[in-house]
């Protein structure tokens, strides 16, 4: 019968890792996400696409190059590499890859059928072949109107490939679901709203900060999050701005305009609304690939957007989550740490192409969505927000708001008398009480604190601020978020009330970076690339580049602040300088540009 699971199946990613022993068995799936029903055996001819991740070479070299290329004090700063140069560093030895090819050849899969991605192979095969290849069985699984074909039972490869294959992605993982949903905030509960003009006035953009050289920017989506070009134009009209329609070659993946998603709608409208004049992209990953699939596909695409906003994330310790829970995951030899570290290598490679990755820090504070009532004795850092190779963005809201926009858009005119659009005010960290969510932040349990942030983070940890119990976090881990931006009372089209989340903050900050890139690429021929080293140096040497956010706390989750009778969730407090709630603060574009011009001598 079907095994009923109580774990909330939000990430639903199951990745098969190779045991370090000589065992042929990679894993054994004997459970599945509770919202999927196991049905009949799969049709023999049903084709599945999957990726074989190969073990990488020279990771120390890759890291050494990354550190030099991203450090503003290095003579190699911004000496970015090509796809070919990056793949040459990490690709496995040819004879090792040939062993995998030889194995695939025995099943009638030949080189012309395989996409070689340097340190990964992507291919398709019918179920009857896959069952022989991996000594397993495939079944149909049904959830509502959707059905998928997935592997079930034991899963293995020949032992002579054990030291060559790192993991296999795409045969066991279920579609991701509800990773980072926007919050609907009812209009009658709030008086002051955020429109693009709010950002123009508060973040030093002014009304003239329009890109002149078509810098590229992108929103990355998962879980069938489509967007409507028509709604994008409706947004532009209601905000009194111009947004050029996306060209078809800048929509990567299958977008279905008739079924726009809430997350994707927020992302594309706001990244385009802040960085006017930019070349906008929309990248939608197929179901089931999640972060590894995205990063491999992105890295190996010839022309890619330079600034990328990712408003998705999940507990870094549960990246192998497949609806059966962390403990059983471990018993199956599926290692979350190994998966996270592999994706981090991919992010590092993407950065070496001169690409900026910017990620929402999460909407459930320190405790995260896997511990909504704060019952565990440790925090749950979010991945990819806690990756050292992305810029992580927390969320702020406005208090004591001014409502004197110089050029209020149509959305703010002629509305009900209680409808106001903010022009300024004091930014504080979002809170569950006022905003229905809290800003994700804390310390990674997997990746160490980065050199570029040690001084700023130690300043926080050694200050007089009240800290949570030390057992809840690893104070030597990668600290996040790096920065923050407005993330509450955001208006989108269709306007059915305000929305919010760090998933709004990420595209807003990304758009500011795009406008900086517009100047830098035109002046130097190269983009800013990975940002963190530059941002922490900027905050120390030119504090005016940020508005320091010093009020707020991120102990609560989206579900509240604990259970009765205690009603307590531990978290961090915002404080002067960097803090694990709002990072270095929110951006001041004009001051950032001033600092960058000086640093790059342009």
C-alpha cells in the first residue's frame, strides 16, 4: 500500500549519490511524497531526461582562481573566464568519461545522443532501458491532474563507475513545490504601499536612472512559475513607466502566459520596473531539475544574462528532501552536504563567467519552513541563500512613511482616500506581526565564514547585541544575508492586494546591480560579476553606500512566534553595521556608483 508521510513535501528533491564503498547500490526509494499517489508501472517507451554528474578535478585550482577574480584588491579582479576555460579546469580525465560512455554504449546510447557538459552528461532514455541500466523499476505517480514517471525501489550502477559518478539527477526527484511563495497582504490592513517610484526616491536612483546600454538581467523560476507579457505591460502602465516586451530568445524554457504564477509575476515586474531600459530575461527550469539542473544548464549556455535573481530556497540540510524526511534520507546514503557543495561549485563556475547571482534570504527567519513553530534546538539556514557564491538579500519595510512622491504613478492616483504610496521613511526589518513573514538569516552549517565578511560579522558577534543560545547556530559558518531591500506592501498587476517576501527584495536589489553594471560594462567592457567581496569592502570604506537598518528581529516564522504557553522563537536582532537580519543594509545607488568609479578608476 501507499506509505503515508507526515513530512511537508516542499522541496521534493531526491538526488542519488554514490556510496564511498564498492557497493553497486546507490539508494533505495521505498517512500514518496505524501501528495503523490503511486500508480501503475510506467510505460516501457516513456522517455526520461536525466543528468549524470561526474566527479570534478582541480577544485582547489577553481577556488583559487575564483578568490582572485572576485577580490577588488587582486590584480586579477574581474578577469573572467569562458565556458571552455572553466570546464577545462574541472572536467574529469577523458579515460574516466570514456568508461561512462562505454557503459552507456552497452544500452544503445551513443556519443551523439549525449550532451557533454564538461563534468556532467545529460541524456534521455526510455523506461525499459533505464530499468536495465540502473537495475530498478519505474512507476507512474499522480498528484491531482499531474502525473510523473519516477524510479522506485533499489537503484544501482556498476561498481567500476563508483569513483567516476558523483550523482544522478532527474530519475527520482519529484517536482519542487511552494518553495518561496509570495505573501498576500490584504490592502485594508495597510495604508502605505511600495511602487517603483518609492525605490527610485529611497535608493538614490532618482527618476533619471534608466539603463542606456541594455544591460542584461534575469529572473530564475521553478515549479511551473510562468509570466504573462500582458500583465507586465499592465504593470508598466499602472506604474507610469515603459517596459519593453521580452524578446522570444530571452525567454528560456517553456513559458505558458495563460497560467502566470504569483512568484514569477512579482519577480519579472519588479526587476523590470526598477532597472528601466535593461534587457530583461525570464528563465524557467523544467520541473524536477532544481538548483543543480539550473546551474549546469545555465553555465553551459553560450549567452547568458549578467544579473540573476533567484527567489527560491529551502533548508540547506534537506536539499535531498523527497517527502521522507532528513533521517531516512541519511539512511539511504543521500547526503545533503554533498549536494549543497556540488551546487556551490556550479555557482562558483557561473561567477567566473562574470555573472552575479542574487538570492532571496528566505521568509521564515532563522528557524525556517521546516520548523515553523520553533520546536528544534537549532536554526535552519536556507540554501541557496547561505551559499558563499551568491549575494543574499533580506527584507525591510517602511515605518513613519512619507507619502510625497514627486511623480506618483496612476496606481497611486485616484485611489481610495486611504491609499498612499511611500516616498520615504525609516526602513526596519520585516516582522511577522506587521508583514506576515520574517527575513531569513543566520549562519550556514555547511560552508565556512568567508574572509570577505569576517571583520563585519565579528563586529556583530562581539558587540553588545543580545544573541540567541550558541548551540542554535555555528558562529564560524558563512553568515547571511549580505544586504537587504524593501520586501513588504509591494504592488503588482493584477492588483489584488499588496504582496511581499524576500522574493520581492531580491529582484529589487538585482535591478540596482543591473544599473551599476550598465555603467561599468560600458566603461570597462566587463561586468561586476560576483558581488560580495566588493560589497563588504564598500560598506567598510564608504558606509554612505548603504542605509544601515538597525531595528528588527528574525526569530518568528511565517506561522508565528512559537507555541503556547511560551510563545518564543529565538532569532537575531538587527544592529548597527552588518547583522544576520538585514545584512549590510539597503542600497544607495548613487553612492555605490561613486565608490565603484573610484575603485575601478573609471
